[in-house]
């Protein structure tokens, strides 16, 4: 006869997740410190400012195209490509300044 009250197999040990979690918790302060150093740098601020301005200009251009009746999808594609190239040039310039 089948035992209705029989429990399915349940892992009793802590497993590999416990070891990985412990390693993550131990490395969290170092990751926070490194993240603050990177995000607080002048290069990160410059890139963020450029990204903000580029996004604003791109969305403004897409909105103008939408009002004029142009295809919005083509406008998005064009603006993303244009501003992506600007950010690539800016990041290459900033990296060259670091060297």
C-alpha cells in the first residue's frame, strides 16, 4: 500500500549555494568600495553627462519626426546609431586621457 504521508526527498545539507552565498557576502564590501570609486570618478561623470545630453537630443529628434509624420521606428534606429557613435568616440577619448 502507498504511504500518503511519506515526504519527498529534501536536501538536508546546505549545498553549494551556501558556499557561493558566503563568498558573495564576504566580497560585497570590496565590490561596494570599487563601485563607489568608479562611479565617483570624473570620467564617469563626464560619460553620464554626455549620455544624458545625447539621450535628450535623440528623444527630441524622434518626437519632432513623429510630429512631422515620419516613421518613428526609422527615426529611433537613426538616432541610436548616431548617438552610439558619439559615446564610442567619447569613451575612446577618455581612455586615451588615462594613458
